[in-house]
């Protein structure tokens, strides 16, 4: 049975927390295998998984791939300055705080009602240096000082689709402005056959960054099914060998494409601009069944 108000944290395992937010109907569903872990769904689309007892645990396939990027973007344990565009249940920000203490993070999550729900039901560690702004992702990014971030992560979905204005070269120009020299940009991209959106996003990133890598399930890369791919971009060399090793050893193994192979994958797709941008394709209903 769902609840619309918090009746005490000791009741957290009783059932799902159900509450309307700006983006739809949010549900926090308890994990039967982990005492204080929850999955966030919005309109039945899974968004995030959080384990309050172990914030370094990443359950979702694409979040594990983000975790690999976080692990490799700087020497182990070194604090980061990170910007998260799209917050969900703040899973990755919690991961950074747990694995890189004293990191300073900014989260931009437009859905203010969702932020309130997450803060209430899944409170952040008191020592985490995480600031959350409830504004549009590009508006929040524009407020980040030049060269401030070592890592910018884009994981923004509205109705299970990435908004068009977060897919363009102009958007990436502002990402580059916010990144420190050698900083890394990582984005969660969702697509299915014929992969036109994914190819266009790779071409767009290639127009703005010197080094690219893509981590995805081989079936997604072959256009066999709809799924997530994590794009990693920088002007500095990327740790391709270690990314490849980690992705291959995941519970759901992923493949890393980079270099000429990745550019060939675009199939001649043109970079996306603000004038030509469209939202990412909606996933088929079967994805969430």
C-alpha cells in the first residue's frame, strides 16, 4: 500500500512511498534484498536506486558505468568538483561523496517536488557537500563558474526522454566552459534501433571534444534493443583500457567503443544544433515491463 505522507522512517520498509511530483507520479519502492535501499520510479519508469547504508552501491547498469567514470577521472579518493545535471534520487552525488570525501558538488534538478521528496525520505549524509538547485539544467549549468568542474554529468529525462535543448553543440559549449582543463563530461543517452539519436549525439560531442568513448550493452550498439549508453568526453586522454576492463566485468557486461571505431559508428551523422535538436526517442512500453 502506498503512502502520500511520511509516517516515520522506521516504517520505511512497510511499503512504497507514493507522491505526485512535478514530473508525474513518483514511487519509492523498498528493495527486498537491502534493508534501507529504495528504487525511484516516475510514472513507472525506473529513475534511480539508492542504498542509504551503502551509497557506494550502484545497482542500475548505466549508473555503474557512471561510477567507473567517477573512479577513473582522478586519483582514488581525491576530492572532485562535480556538476550533476539531473538529480533523481541523487544516487551518483551520494556515490561521489562516499568514494571521494570532501568533494564539492552541485546538482541541478528541475523537479522541486521530487527534490523535497528525496530529501525527506532518503536524506543525504550530513557531511556531504552537495548543493541542489531546482532549475532547468541549462539555466543551472550557466551559473557554474568558468573552469570550475572536474566532472559534468548529464542524466536528464522528462517523460523518459532527454529534452531537446540538452542535446546540442550550444549546450556542449556551456559544458566545456564549466569544465576545468582536462575535465570530463559524461552523459546518459537512451536510444533504440535505428540509433539515429545516439549517432547524432556522438557526432555532436565529436564536434566539441577531442577524446570520446561510449559504454553500452553490445545488443544496444548493434541496434537490437532499446537501452542506455554512457558517453564520455574530454580534451584529455581517456582511460580507455581501464574503462574497458571495468565495463566487461560488470554483472551486465558492456562494450567500450572509441577512436575511429566510434567515429565510424556515427555513419556520417551531423552534429545537432539548437535549431535542429529534438528530444530523444521515447522508449517502447516493453522496456519497463
